C-alpha cells in the first residue's frame, strides 16, 4: 500500500503541469504560490472602471452646475446644450443652478465635486478671468482646479446710448466726449463687472474722459438708461434688443472686431478707429481637475457635436450668442490668455473688490 506522501505525489503530478515529471515538490509549490499571488492584482484590474469605453460612461445622469441665474443668456444657452447633450450621451443632463457671490459659489462647488465625469460646471469671464484679477478670495483656482472641456460661445457686447445723447456713431460720441471732458457718463452693473471693465477699456483706448456710474446689477442700470438718468451702457445684446428695435435706445457699436450677426447694421467699435478693441465675455464647460482624460474627451466630442448643429447655432445666434466650440487644450489656452487680458483691464480701471 502506498504511503500518503507517495499518493499525493502521484495524484498532483497527473493533475497539473506544475508537478510535471522531474519537478520537485517544493519547487512546484513555489511556482503555484507565485501564480496565485497574481490573482488579487488581476481581480483589481478587472474592477477598475473602463473610463475609455463608451458603454461604461455615462451610466447615470450628469449634473451640470450652473453658477448663473435662471433665465439669463448663459443659463438659457446651457439648458439648450444640456438637452441635446443628454440625447447624444444617452443619459439625462440635469442643470443645477447654484448662484451667489458673482458666480464664484457655484464654480467652487463644481471644482470640489468628485472628478468622475458626473459633475460638470459652466464657467465664464467673470468667474474665471475677472474675479481672479480683482483679487477676490476664491475657493478654486481657475486653471489648476479644472479640466477644461470646451469653450461654448462668446457674447459680443453693444454700446447703447439714450436718444438724448447727440451722437449717432462711436466716432461722433468720441468727438463729443473730447469736447466736453467729464460731462458724459456710462452705467455698469457694479465696480469690477464686465460692463465696467469694458467701459474703462473704451475710455482709455479712445482717449476720453467719461464718468463711471456703478449700479447693483445690470437691470437697474438698464432701467435708468432707458429713463435717461444715465447716458451710455455696455451690455449684452439680448437685454436691450427690443429697445434698440423700437428706438428707445440707440446702438452705437459692438465690442468685437467683427460685426454681430444679431446686429449686422451696427459697426464695430474698432471700425470707428479705436485700435485693438476686440472684447467679448464668454462661457464654456469644465470638469473638476483629475477627471479621467478619456471622459473629458468623450464629453468634448459630444458637446462639439451638439454645438455644431445648425439649428442650435441659429437659435443662439438670434440671442446674440456666437457659438465657438473648441478642444480642451484650446479652451485651456484661451482661459490663460483671457486671465491676462482682464487682469490688465482691472488694473486699468482701478476696480476693487466690492
């Protein structure tokens, strides 16, 4: 009768090549243990989410943090994007308005969300370029804390004047201001706001002396402009489009180098001879930093597809929004450049944190 040790040797050598003829039992056992040691790593690898696989992402709704008020141009644009983006991704994209502190509150929420592709955030001129230039305490860093996805659009501003101002063009306005230093004024939505900084760019580059009148928001500024209590205002096109059409306000020039398709008959300020005047607020979508590159690429691909849809472009164009769409790298470079542009504008204006 064979001993137990002999029986084990015979059975195992027949059962597995680890114990092939000529292999000693201790060496075979070592080979087996080395192989088994690989199993946890293999299981761990299998458990890692396949971010690059379209079937793996997204598999649940995506939250779109909107740091801007409901009903505004950026909010409206974001909602149109979210609707079509959800169709492309095959998952609902839920807009979550988180307003406050000039948009920086919602932006901070976006920056501090898990970097898993299920939270994206709308960023813009104020939150990513102007606020840092003002030295405003922020709970995020515009470049380090985000993974840019795409620039969505730029929104040309228009210089509007009350009809009582005896100037029918930018050139006439500049001549009038030079003949009456300090007599003309312009409204803004507050010190350090985009309308204020654009107004200061215009004042400096046109070489004129006009007075800044800050308001607590663009709406009261517009109300007083229509009433004739202030004389000029740099603003987005949609809020004053009806007043321009009915003659309540006079459009003198747009702030971009090219004319706006919304106001094709209104010349650019650059056309009036104000050199290097090409400025427009903008907005785009970002993810929290460290979001996997494959997810950023997937979101970019989907958003660019939506933004290049002629129907969406035409709809936004009618609202004074010029659709851009860009790569993540292009958007990152754009933000960096705009931070420099607006930091210089802040310095030029002398604006302080309110």
